[in-house]
């Protein structure tokens, strides 16, 4: 669908899906997708957990002054710096302590912070992180307890490989030539329903041209018919076909092509790259993936973190933003200091993040607490697609959450795990997995406009303030209790920033006045609004599942 040809977004009737499911299961996993929900027969796509060897992450104190190299346990034994740690290594002779960050060499890590204000100490801190590799029969919890007693260790914690998603509930494979999907993408529509992407498209750069968007997760189907010509670049890590359904849906929201096939991304002209949490060596390492991406990005680029972490003591609500992990926090902070716009899923635990306490009892996610630590990321919550947007029951919330996006009924590209069918789509992508790329797309659109019209880009703090501004966003149903920020309204934002349409006569969207049969959705009717349709207070014809 050519976005500058006059006929743009409209509303749809979408009635095949009925009901919503429950929360994700409470099985343990350290970092997982920011949950992908699929609505059908009151079932929910959940995350299944495989048995994996737990990783023990440790951070040495600066005064340890250790060289950043694999097999550092040998150096520790030779230097005899800490009798307690030497005793532990003697008790566990098969333990190996390797670098946590292996994508870059120590000099490259230091150089990342060399010319960035306030970043030198962060890049140095990254060189204190190691991963303790053990045999499967070792009780890592007991080992952790002992290592924490070492005078050289600043912090230590357990981490598991994130869980792969289940295969989704069956989705219809449609012929996009018979059924263009733009009319299903209500999140593109004017506020209060969506973010008003068409208004941004009427301004030079609003399609993301000149910007770079990077998605971090497990896998993607690069050959999907609505993504294939984007020439997507894998920065580092392994593209796992058994996980490419999730990543394909995320990419479609931001980057689906302007090509008369399927739908369209919010920023279809942005350069697209990806980075995998499954590293080149086959190990899982989110912090290393972030660092690798940051090293390949420029100030103003957008990095989306499609992951969530677990934390001891949260039971059935054990999903939190990934920045609760110290190594990941430091990697994010370094990226933000470099000028990278980092969009972070707020995760799906349904927790009040203001009440979260880290292992030292600190309220690091509460902006009103003296303990607050700011990673610099833009944190995203989820709300209902229907107006008024109610906070999704699974969405985390609190003063740390800056903005929200649609948490259900998102139409986008799709794929089946370990299959290579290139024309699949879904109308039920959901969770903070769907909310976060909506915000990433909005960020790319704004950066593209700034770059193409003013020759500059916004800093992470500037863009976070812009996107979360209550005066230019759609408030949730009950802002005081929801605590998920606002849904950005690109028209209001860009108008406040002084940008106006410069690619045509005006910014109006002309909708055809007709009805069509949605052949792939049980014969439901798609109703296109009249040109002068008022989209306020949920007056759109977009119909949501009950």
C-alpha cells in the first residue's frame, strides 16, 4: 500500500476472535519474550520452559583489577588475591570463569565509553562481569551462596536461558493480494484509537527514512513477503528458525514494506537490523547482545528489547523488565549514553514496579524513591486496543513506565516456528510484545522527521520526554491507577515540535466509502468510515473481540 498515494488507514470489523485468556504460567525463566498473546476460544499462547543449565553471573569489584579474559580462575589462583575464592575453586575444580561480554574485545568495550560523557565508568564496569560455567550435576545455588562470601565479588546471581515460545494457535494463511491488511491496523489510526502514523507520513522523514531500527530477540523470517525487500541485517548471534514467529510479528509492526502486499509498518523506510540473544557461540546472553548492537549503532538509532526477566520471590507474577539484571542495566545505560534510543518492554507480570526491590532491598524502579536508577530506556506498558484504553491485566505498571501501546488485537506479519511459509499474518499479536514495537515505530518516525527536516536527532532523554508528554498523548482509562503513561499521538507531538505536512496539500486522510467482505475472517464485514468520520471517544469502526 503506497503510503503517499492518498488512500491510507481506515477501520475494520474483526469478529473471529472471542475472549481473552489468563496470565502466563509461572514456570521459572530468567529472560523471556515480552509475552505473545493469541486470542481464540479463551486460550492464550504461553511460554513453555525447557530444562537448561543455569548460568551464574558474577561481577568483581573494581579493586580486584582482573584482566578481562576467559579462564580468569587460573589468574585468581596464581595471584592468591582472595583465600575464600581460592578455596571455592579448589572445591569446584571443573568450574570455569569466562568473560560475560565476548562480542567485543576489552579495548572495544572501553572505546564505547571513551567519548561519551559519564560513560567511562560504565564501560569499565562491564569489564568486571563474568559468567561461571559449571557441569550439569553441580548445585549452582550452593555455589552462588559460597561465591557471594568472597571479598572480591560485588554481586552474583543466577540466570537461565530464556524460554522459547509455544507454537501459536492456528492462524489463517491469507492471500494478501485478495485481502490487503492495512484496514486491520487500527493502531495506525488517529488518536484516541492509535498513534496517527499517516500524519507523520505526510512529513518528510515520517516514514523513518534515514534512521536505523534494531530488534533484539531470538529469530525472524527474513524472507516473509512483506519484509523480504528490507534486506534485514543480522548484526550478531544466531537466527533460530524455531523462534522466528515472534520476531517476524515484531518486525511487521515497524517495518512491513510499502509494497501493496499485506499491511504496512509504522516506519517502513527505516533501515532494519536485528541482533540475537543466542550468541555466535550458541550461548544465551542478553547483555552481550545489547552491547554488540550498541557497538553497531549511531546516536539517534532505535534499539527494541523484546524480552522480559524473572526474579526470585514473585511467584505467579514473575515477569519484570530486563533492566532488573545488573549486567543488562549497565549495557542499556551505556547504549543510552551513546545516544541510542532504547525501547524496553515493561513485561507482563502485572506488578506495581514502584514496589519492586532488588537484592539489596532498593526500590530501583520507583522514580519517587532515592534508590531510583535510570537506565535511560523508554519503558512500555500495554493497554486494551479498545477506547478507552484500559491497562492490560498482565502489564506491569508504575512510575517507571513511560508510555503504553496496544496489548491485544494487533495485526502484523507472522510465521510458524521452524517453517518457512512467507505469506502468513495474524490479527492477534499481543502483550507488551505488540505494545513495544508500536512505540519503537513512533520513535523512528519522529527521529526520521527531525533528521530530514532539521539535520539532527533527539537524545534518549529528549525523545522519552516527547513520547511520554501527557499533553500530546492519549491517556489510559484511569491514569491514576493504571500508571502506564500515555499512547503517543504523532499529530499532537509533531505539531508541538513545530513540524507540519510538507509532502502534499494537506494531511487529511481520504477513506473510500464502501464495505467489503473479510473473506479470511468468517465472512465478517469491514466497514470503512466516511471521510469526515470523527474518531474521538472510540468512534472508529474498528471492532474488537469481546
